[in-house]
C-alpha cells in the first residue's frame, strides 16, 4: 500500500522546520547572553519546549501531508511521548550550544544523543498510528535517516554554537541562512524516515478513533503558532531590553571613561595632570628597579607668562598654554609624558635616555618648539631644568625638586635656556632663599638706604640730575651690593615692595630738599621688567607724588633697552602713560639689547643712556667704539633725545664725549654713588646754598 503527499502541506512542513531552526538559533543567544543562572535556566527550559515543539510540529505537519487510502489517526500517549523526546533533544542541543566551549568530544556525544532522540521522536510518532499489520522499514533507508539525523544534529550544534553571535556580527540574513540549512537537514531526516516505511496491503490504523487528522492539525497548528510565536516575541523583547541595557552600559562606560580621563588630564591643555604624572613616574621607577632603565624629567617654566596673561588677557594666555602643550607633545617620543603642573609650569617624563647629552638634545628641541608659539609681544620662551633617576633621586618628589632647582638656575642665567641638575645647586638655592627672607625683613625693618649718583653736563660740568641706587646695610654682613639681591627680589616677587619703597623714599627726600629751598634736579628711579607692566603703577606713582607734594617733573624712570624692545608693544603703552603724567623716561644700557635702532622712534622717551661697555675703551683706541658712540649720539639727537654716557672714569673719556657732543655723563670721574646727605650738599653747592643745606639736612637721610 503506497501513500501520497500533499505538496502544499509539505512546503508548510519545511517552513515550520526553518522557523523552528531560527527560533533555536535565537534562543541559543538568549541562553548564552543571560548573566544569571536563573535566567539562563529559564531561557533553556523555554527554548527546549519551543524548539522541541517546533521539530515535533514539523514531523506531524509532514505526516498530515502524507495520505493513505485508509482512515488515519494517532495514539495520544505515544504522540505525547514523541513530543517529549523532541523537547529532550532540544534541551541537550541548547545546553551544549550555549556553553563557553564546544570540544570535539562534546560535539560528538551531543550529536549522537540528539540524533537518537530526533530519530526516536520520528519513529515513535510513526508508531502512534498503531498500524495493523505493523509498518515494515527498509533497513537501508532507516540507516540513511539515522545518518542524516546524526549529521543534522552535529551541524545544528556546530552552527548554533559558532553562530550564536551571528545577529550581532552579520545580522538577520546570517541567522536566517543558518536556519534554512538546519531546517532542510531536519526535513531531510523526516522524509528519509518516511521513505523507509512500507505499509502492507490491507493495513488498518488502530488509532483512527483517537486523534484524527483534524484534531492533529488543530493541535499542531496551535502549538506551532503559540509556542514559536511566543518564543520569538519573548526573544525580540528580551533583545530590545538587552539592547537598551547595552546602550545604558555603553553610556555609563563612556561617562566613566570620560570621568577617568578628566581625573587624569588637565582640562585646559588635555595634557597629563599631577595624578597621571605620578602614575607614569611610578611606572618608570618600577622599570628602573626591575631593568635598571634610566629616565629623566624636564621641569619647564614659561618665561614672563604672567606678564602676557595680565596684559593680553586670560583668553590669550589660555590659547598660548594650549599651543605650548601641543608644541611640546609634538617633539617628544611616543612613550614620553608631557604633564601640566599648573599655571605655566610643565613636567616632561623622558623614558630610557641613557646619557645627559641625549636629555639635553630633547630639552633643546622643547625650547625651540616653545619659541615658535605665539607672535609679536605674545611670543613665548621657557627655562628648563632636568633631573635624572637614579643620579638625582629615586622618588617623584626628589626628582621634581631637583628639576625645579635646575630650572631656577636656568632662569637666573638669562632665561630661554636649559640646565641639568647638579648637587651643588641645592646649596646655592638655600643661600638664595636665606637672602630672600632677609631682604623681606630688611624692607620692613629699614635696613635699606638710597644712594644717589650724580649726572653732569658734559660741556660745563653742571649738575643735571642723579640716579637713585638702593643699598642694603645688613646688620651682620655689612653693605650688600645691588647685584647680590636685585635679581633675587625679581625672582621672588619682592621687587614690587622694594621698588615701591625706593620710589617713596626718593619722593620723600625730594620733598625735604625742596623744603630746604634747594633747586633739585630730576632723580632717576630704575624700573624692573616685572614692575613696568603693572597696570596700577602709574596710579601708584601719582599717589606717591601727591603724598609728598612733589611735581612729576622731578622724577624720571629708567628702563633697560632689552626690556623695552623684547616687549615693545606693551612697553610703549606703559611709557605713554608715564609721559602723560609728566614723568620723563630714560632708556638705560643702550646697545646691550637686541633691538633695531628704528624702535627708538616708537618709544615715548626723553633720554638715552649709552652702556658703560662702549665708554670704557674711548680714548684707548680710535676703533669701532668711537664710531658706535658717535652714531648713537647722532641718532639720539636726530630724535631729539638727550644722551647720557655711563661709566665715565677718565678725563680722556670725558674729552672724547665732549667732542662727540654727548649731553651728559655719569661715572666715578664726576662722582660715585653717595648717601642722601652727601648728595644734598652737592645740590646745595649747585644752588649756592651749601650752608643752609647742611643745617637742615636730616642725618642719614
């Protein structure tokens, strides 16, 4: 007796097999993605029921497509047993495919178990027909069906395991393609098993009265739609939840990464901050302890940055800091670290440089890179000090201190240079710190005095003015010359207090001389590079003049040429404010800077002082010095500036200057710096009132 197939229902069986396979692949991903064992077990149980029911449904849909010339039915209990076998096979498949590893042995054992279960489900389902006489099976086709079941089971396990991430890697198309392959294998096993079945003529179905085709179709259809639909819907919802959760996790991870980055990097320059610097140095120290790999740090301080920041604004300053950080990063190696310590201070960790020469080369590159930052009055330079592990220390604090000391020495050498740390520097810094603290007390305790060095007309040798020079009468060390504490005052910030004291003392002394009826000439007060750019200096100067009732014409400021030209734009603005007040300005030490003479036209000054280095050789030879001095005097007169020659010590020099039409002279030939009382006598003699000046001069004034 031969059966026939309704190919429309056969196609439906294939569709059910593919749908079941797709559900299986999707649920494998759910099981493996579950983070809790309870969730994994729930997905495993639900997946086994859904997948097993899908395979079982495919079998009975295929049976519905099979028609015999007799009434057909199925035993309920045996049918239920076949369903249970399909579910059992599915649970094993899901369990194995969701494991972290799938060995060959595990794959083989699982494939055999699944093949036996699926084949058992198929032939048990066939037995549910209770055919009389029984179905006769062709051993060859039975063997083929078992091989197909084994191959299909092994392929299903392999595909499910290795493609469980397919939806994330290749999307729906990849998973659908795998489902088609698996569904075709299941259908192939079913129809190979059906080909093995032979129904003897005259056979009857003993289960025709139990579960007929209508009820079976209803049961299969309901189970297939309900279970597979529910499984796919739950999986889709879970995927959506997982996607949302993954997005939240990603967002939190990004936020955490941003916070971690922010905690270890400077917000302005995006360079490493102190925290990350500490980490990198600790790593370098570990490398040194384990492999004896040397490393160095370069301590970098931008020269004059505070003045730029104050004059051009913090926005400009911030941009310069960013560009300086980028410039330094561009010249160091990949493994080095550029960190911002704060303000305008940076530290660079230089890994694996074995010689001091190699460190020096990198530091020179850093200086060149920083020098390219900015333009005009906002151009940068830096002072760099280096320290090397283990020579100069084996801890971050020791290395930073050594680098800072070396940087301080570099700044004292004239800035825009590099200095390696030496052990003797610590003593020098300690001594300078002592001088700094003593100077702070000296300003408050009245240990400072002002000396006055007169200036005279070259032609008639009449008194034309004086330069106020501060002296320090230390109670223990005696008289300390200015070159031993002025630089320290500038570096420590005491220069503001010191020059304010000098200005107040000079104005007070001028007032005393005026009260004595003396004809007081203009008194020059030196201004440091730091001081001239203080925005409130003109107001403070006017307040000091008003306090002592002194006219601005009695006061003159002296600034160095190098200052005026290096920061020409800001210097011009400051000098214009002094001119508007009536305070005259002299350009000191002319010829020692790096200026072009054309800058003189832009500077609102009234006097130019030729540096003593050009005067000392006058008279000894008729070489270049004479022509240089002649040119300077000629240019100054063309610009309507008075010229003062400093350092005049011989009559021969005096005669040369007179022949060159120099306006004024200053030097030991005409007068050394003297206390206020002695200079008052000079003023009195000049004004013809020496006796009165002596009577009214305050002792020690």
